[in-house]
């Protein structure tokens, strides 16, 4: 695999995750690398060498992504180094986990209680937050099932991109 192209791809993902989700760029670069590296499990040393990044920056990114359940850490018996790989697809790390929306709707309800008999205009922002988050919490499990069936049928994009 062309190392320069891998680094460009990782930089693109690093920028995407930084702009879209506020991740440190190195965390997005790490995700990008784990998508394309061979073998799929890599040590922190291997990752830092491949991404031309310090071990401490990779360690910090691994800790953050582990908390987000986006990666998996394993330590084979008899070794002293963790191996890092992408976490298998699942609701919680693909944006299909409804709990954050349930929590936000609950916080919106708490805010409405504070407003009491405030005017409809004053209550509107929280009512929108509650409505949207209730809707998403209800729909996400259904959307996950629909996507899963779609993916299982082999309808996921398989086009090769040429440059």
C-alpha cells in the first residue's frame, strides 16, 4: 500500500472528525489508519511509526476513542503491548444509540419545569429539543434494523474509487 496515499487518507479523516465532531485531528487520523492498515490490529508503536506521530499523541487518541467505543484494545497472552483495532459495527458507535437522545429529551423536560408558566415563545426552544430528541430516540432502533437489513443484502456501496 502506498504510504503517502495512506497518510493523505488519514489526514482527510482527521480533518473530517475534527470539523464534524471536535475530535483532535490525531484521533481521526488514527481511525483512518485503522480502516486501511494491514494487519487490522496494530500496536501503539506501529501506529505512531505509520502516522509519523508521537506515541503519547497516539496513546491519548486511543484513550479517547476507547471511551467512545470506536476502537477495541486487546492484549495477546504473553505480550506487553496492547493491539488496537476498529470496534465492530454496532449501535453505540455508529450513532444509532438512542440513549443520548432520551437523556437530552429528559434534560429538556427538566428545563421546561423550570420555566413553569412561561410564555409559549419562551418554552418553544425546549419543546423543539424535546420533540426532536423523542423522535430520534424512537426512530433510531428502527433505522438501525433497516440499515442492517440493507447492508446484509449486499446493497452497501462497493465501487472502487480511482485517482
